[in-house]
C-alpha cells in the first residue's frame, strides 16, 4: 500500500494546483479564475461575486433569466394560425361593461368551424344577428367586456 501524505502536504499540493503559470515572460504567474480578491479591494460587498441566491438559481437557465411566453389575445384563431374564422351564432345577448363604463354591449356566442365556442362582440349600431346566423369572427378583444376576445366582421356572411 502506498504511504498516505500528511494533511500539511495535501494542503501544499492543493495550493500549488490552484496556481497556473503564465506562458508569456512579461507577466508573472497569475491566479486561476477561482481566486477572489482580498476584502480590502472589494469595498461594497462582503459576499463573493460567484454566490447566487436560491431564487436566482431557480429562475435562471444557463445564466440567463427565462422569459415568460406571451399568451395570445385571441387563442382560438392563433391556434389555427388564421386571421379570421367562419362560425355559427348560438346565442345573442348583452353584456354589461366593467367599471367605470356603463351600457349594454351586444355580444354573441359563436361556434367556430374548428368546434370551439367563443364569445364575440357585435360592432356598430343595430344588427341582424340571430341564432343560426353564419358570421365571420376576427381576433381582438372588447376592452371593457370581460371574457369577450373576438369581434364579428360587418358585411361578411349574415351580418
């Protein structure tokens, strides 16, 4: 069995392994990147520059912050990658807008050609939409009506 080196010998070997000798003759031997400057040169922080909080470790990926994916304003259309879709009106009704607005916004429940049922805003004054009307649905939410993410297109099909 080979002899076991003493603790002081191991300490000296570790210190030597941390030093890297430079190949250029003009520079002295430089320390590796793991060497930290003395606290006198680092005036504002008492922690090492390599320390990271647990939240930073959790949220970062490869040293960069992961960005949240943006959700689509009109998901039924963006899922099919279409600017507008044909649909059949199931129910016509009114929706009360959010505060501080007041009024009666005309909306319709529409079954799209993809099978999804969405709530759509009927623009303009007066309309002839009723149950079983064929309508064209485009994206774009109604800003003061909760849950209304689509608009009906005037002049297309039965509207």
